[in-house]
């Protein structure tokens, strides 16, 4: 699907109805991996993507997320051609709601 930071992101189809995004990293980013697992496993909010699971296999680190059908957060904020589909009022409302 693309990249997120220094990690590759893949689309996974676990069955015909269940799709997920899988972010693959390596052991050089252990601290980032641990932080992401720690925070996202605790947070449940409609505007924050859900971490479904993770796996460590040798030097590889995998994070499994719910699929965001409308693209990445960057696409939602800046649009595919760097124009936003979200107005500032809606962005502020989402930010305040998440902060609560």
C-alpha cells in the first residue's frame, strides 16, 4: 500500500470480508514499535485506527491495523493532491474529541 515513516505497509485479506493493514519494520525501530503497541492497545476511539495485533518474528516486527478504506491519515488531512477533504471546523472537532 505504501510507507509509514520508515516502514512498509501492506494490505492483507484474511478472508473475503476482513481486510487489514500490516506495517512491517525491523528491530532497529524497537522503541517505536513498543510505543505504538503500548499506546494503541489502550486507546479506543472512532477517529483513531485500531491496532488488531502484532508479531515479532526474528528481526521483523509486524503491526496489524484495521483497514482504513479512505486512505491514510495524511490523505484525509491533505487530500490525494495536497488539498484537504476535511474543513478546519471538522478537524478541530475531531482533535478536541480525541484529546478528551
